[in-house]
C-alpha cells in the first residue's frame, strides 16, 4: 500500500508543497477525492452492477512511440473489469497489431476504421464495438494514473443519479518546454467516463468532437472529481490542436512547474506514470522527426 508521503522521497519539498498549496492531492490508496454534482436535471440511471465493465476507447494513427505509453497506463489500471477498444487507420493497423502482440494485453481488441472518417466518426465507430456498460475516453497520447478507472467507477456508483464523471482539473504536461501546469477548473472532456446509455453521438468533426461532454453536463446530472494528477494532458507536437490552444490553457492555469520544478515533478510522479521515459522520447529530436503526424 502506497502512502502519499512516500512519493516525496528524494524530491525537493517545494514541488510537494506547491501541489498542496493548490489543493492537489498525490494519488494514493488513502486519497480522498472531492466530488461536485452539476446540472439540475437528474438522469434515471438504473441500479448499477457491482463491477460494471468499462470500455476504454482509443483512436490512433499508429504512432507507436506515443501509443505505447498510453497503452501501458491501461495495462496498469487497478480496475479489473475493463477492455481496450482500439480503432486504427487502415495504414496503421499492421504496426499497431504487431505492437499489441508484443505485449501481454488484458482484454484488448483492435479494429480497422473505414478510410476517410473524421475523428468524431472514429469515436462513434469505437463506441459501436465496445461491450462495456461504462465508456472511457482513452487518448493514445495522454497518460492516466493507475487508479483513474477505479476512482471513476467509484464516483458513478456513489453518485447513483449521475450519468458521467469528469475531472475538474488535469495536469497539462509540455516536456519540450520543460513545463507542466495544474489547469483551471472546467469540464475536461477527454477525462470523461460515462454510462453508455447517456453518451451522445459524436459530431463528425476533425477536432473538438469531444465537446459532447460539455453538452452532457448541461442536460444530465454528473459528478466532477477534483484530482488533477489522475490525468496527464500531453503536448506532443502531434496533437490535433496547435500550440496556441495549449498556450491559452496555460494562460488560465492555477500553477506552473518550470525548469528544475518540472524535473522534480516528473520524479515525484514517476512511481505511477512513465513521465521520465515519455519525456525522453518527446525531447529527442531525431525520434520526434520520425513520428507520423
């Protein structure tokens, strides 16, 4: 059993204290999460099963150097009843298949998407092939703490009239700039975990398709979890959004970790997330140049 204090071993207390000053808990077996309930109209969610299956939905272009870190986060999840549904572009299927075959996957299925689909269409394609009662967005370039699914299911079972849960803050992580930040409070749609019956159809857009999460919270009851270290929103240089989008997020961030503080933060969280290895990949110019866009 891991105690929060153990994560601070060997790290300057400045980063640990800064997290505490901004009400950011280190994720551990003793973490107490803050829950907020929004939207006045209640969703008629039926009595949930004790351990509902969670389908994690990944859409990928086959950038294995990125995908392997997100895949490792899925493999390390503490919640047992889960599956990973991967939808890949036709030209990427072979290398994604070869990568999965080299691992020891826990209930992973790979599908080839028809050519010419938008990102929103890809997500709908994945939803149609999921078998879970609960659906979780699982972007191929972001990172999730091992307890992300466990905490989300716990929240859905505690808030029995909630259609979905989202994180109210996340960790924005930009290794090329040695910069990380605790974001401002909002509905972070990429963190959404939702009962299947209440997920709207994704619009056929090349990006911002996951704004359906914001639509959902306007019409259903939902719960927000204030534990930003459960989700790492990674700036890779290959994102669907351009740098200006992330600069805008940074302009509203609650706190930043730059330079040495960025390195200390990575060390602090490296027990649970592969930040050190991932940063090495993203800051290697030769490796980055070879990554498909």
